[in-house]
């Protein structure tokens, strides 16, 4: 079915998006990947399982579209992105329902994600027409230096399941704005949103082959084959640090440029002088957005002694009051985890911490039933050598630790191989900034529980990644500077 005949259809219908791989503007039918509703365990749809030959066809399509797309005037590329933003906004409710169905997140979270995701198209529509260049006089006086930023070439984009729309638009927006053509490989757990977005893109006027979408149960095989193809010049990956390392090694073989948005282990610091209610509000957002399945999720709460007990009591009250249920139920505040394996991991981490002396204030055991539910959980007295004190929890579990002074807080915050996000609550802004400067992290939120913004550079240091997405520099991840030495 041609995408442009779909206008007016219900974008929340999984069947609509299970019709094929999207290559060169065509839908290629197939089966092989079951998509499951994590709230019930029921089958929602089946999508095609791409093989390496189809991945090569996607590269052919991206190659065939590349010359035209890079020479399309920036204003025209911007207008297409802007229409895509508009279409996502018009279909926001349906997209949110679809995200909620396949990912499980509460509708309120899904609506927030659609707005955030669409904003990347609007932001990069505005950036497409402002791609910078550079002119300098050589200090020697010998010549002039001219720097032009050119599209890097075909980009392979790999995204995780936790933000199925936003992780895709955060890459597609700047790539298309830069003049690149792309192959998107979304996570197998949440492919329907990616296909829905591709349909909207086609309606917005994205030419065939500029955006191609492949789903596969053999991500390593198809990605390795694509990275080995010299036409692919960029890998932009969002996912776990473990997979990121494997991909960096693979990309090294052909020296493909890599942007890596990897795992996180965000510390959330609360000083004695913080506004307790504001800190609790922020803690709930930082911990519970997306049921804790976020790379920026507060993973370790460090609270100064004077405010510690009140913080634990307040957090417990709020976490225990949350309504857990199917994401598509309007009353739900916390949806299911993505898989049974995710629930089993939480159960293992919490049980081990309890066996080592941690105290459970609420939650602490998986919920019965067919869905993949784990309740909001608060622990304190967690030993610092417990696995949960260092692992990326990725679920609705908050561990609260005590600290005495600034130096200890910074040392605890930095006691991790990750460095993506951190949160600091204090009434003293100069202290908050000083502490923020001391924390090894790509992003610091001060007296706020949320930092993500398409206009800001998103990304991490240490083993949380390489490069930045969003903001004015995000587009440069998809461009190569070309230097001209000129005499005149
Ligand atoms: P994951 O690493 O298991 O998978 C991410 C994507 O990589 C999926 O599409 C998967 O199919 C694919 N993949 C897996 N193995 C591959 C291989 N060998 N070659 C090529 N592709 C492969 O991660 P996940 O479980 O989907 O997502 C959760 C992780 O993502 C967490 O660690 C989280 O912190 C991280 N994340 C980071 C950011 C960020 O911006 N830093 C944002 C969201 C999620």
C-alpha cells in the first residue's frame, strides 16, 4: 500500500504499520518479529525480519537518493521537516496510543514523548538553513582558510525501545537537515512507531530512499554488513554501553564516524538547604518518567543527612500512591516494563540488595499477572557494594543514600563508569554550580527533574557515549568539515 493513500487512517492501529520493511519508498511485506503488548503479553502485530540482502537494498536506496537530497536547497529540506513536525503534531494522540501499546508507557508519558520527538523536526527545520561555514586568514599570511560543512553521507541509525519516537527523530532530524540519507533500525520491541513515523514522513514529502526503515532479529549481522559497505559513512547509535562498545569495534574496521548515546547512572543530589517539596517533585519526574526506563533516570539518590529521613518519607509516600496499570488506561501513571527479562532483572537487583541489608519502604516484589509489572519501589540502607548501587536500574526503583558534605557528594556521584546526566538540588545556586562543575557528566539539571530539550546538546562523557544530539551542534554530527586553502 502506498503511504500517501493512508491519510485519515488510524495511526494507532498496529496492523497498519506491520505491512513491510520501508525501502526506497516501498513497503516490502514480511513476517518474523512478533510485537507484544507488555501490559498483557498479547501479540499486537508481526513485522518483517530483514536479512542482510535487504539491508544492502536499503543502502542502494539511500545511495540512489543521496545526490538529489544533498543538492535539494536547505530551505526545501527544512520545509519537509517542518511538515513532518506538523503531521506528528496532528496525529499526536494516535502516535501516543501506538507508543503506549508497544512500549507500555503511560499515555501521559507517550504524549510527552510525541511532543518532544516532533520538536526535533521543528528544531532541525530551523537549523537546516543555518549550517555554519568558516573563513579565516592564515596566521602566516600565506593563504586563506575556508571551511565548508558537507553532508557526511549515508547514515545508519540504531535506536532503543524506551523512546521509540524521540530516539528516531533526534537522529533523523539533524541527518536530513544536514543533507544525509538514512537507514533506521529501530528496536525489535517497538518497531510500529518507527513505521508509523515513516508513513508520516512520506506524507510530509520525504523523497523515496531518503529514509529507509529495517527491523531485524539479527541486528549484529545486518549492521555489520552495512558498516562493511564503504558507502556508509556514519553510525549513530543509541542504546546500551555494552552494544555501543561492540559497534565501535565493528565501525573501526572501516573507520566509520560514530555518535554514541549510551547508558547512564544518574546521581540525584539533595543538599540540606534544598526546598524539600521541590526536590521531591523533581525526584518523581527524574525517577518515574517512562517508569524509570530512561537513560537520564535518577539512578542513585544521595541526600544530605539533615534532610535524608524527610526525603525518604516523602518519596515513599509519593511512590506508593502511584497508579500502576496498562499504559493505554488513562488513569495509569506507571506502565509495565518492556519485557519479562526487565522485571526479572529488577527483582534480582532488589532481592540481592535486601539480602545485603537494604530496607524496603514500598514495593520490592514483581506484581502478579500476565503483564510485565514491577511496582514503584523505595530502598534505603543499600550497601555501596551492592550491585544495584552501580548498575543501570532502568525501572521504578529508587535507592536513597546518605551523605555528609559536598566533597563526599561529588565523590559518590563520580563513582561510576557512566557520565550522562546528574541532578543537584540546593537553594544556594553557586554551590549547585560548583558541585555541577565537579560532577563528570555531560548534562546537569539544577533544581529541575527534567533536562531533555531539542535545543540543548544531549550526550554523555566517560562510558555514556561520544558526541551530542540536539542543539546547534547536533547537525554537525552528520557533516564533515571540508577545508579549502585559497589564494586570492
Ligand atoms: P540495546 O543496546 O540492547 O539495543 C539498542 C539497539 O541496538 C536496538 O535497536 C537493538 O536491536 C540494537 N542492537 C543490539 N545489539 C546489536 C548489535 N550487536 N549490532 C547492532 N545493533 C544491535 O539497548 P536497549 O535495551 O534497547 O535500550 C536501553 C539502553 O539504551 C540503556 O542502556 C539506556 O541507557 C540506553 N539509552 C541511552 C540513551 C542516550 O541518549 N544516552 C537514550 C535512550 C536509551
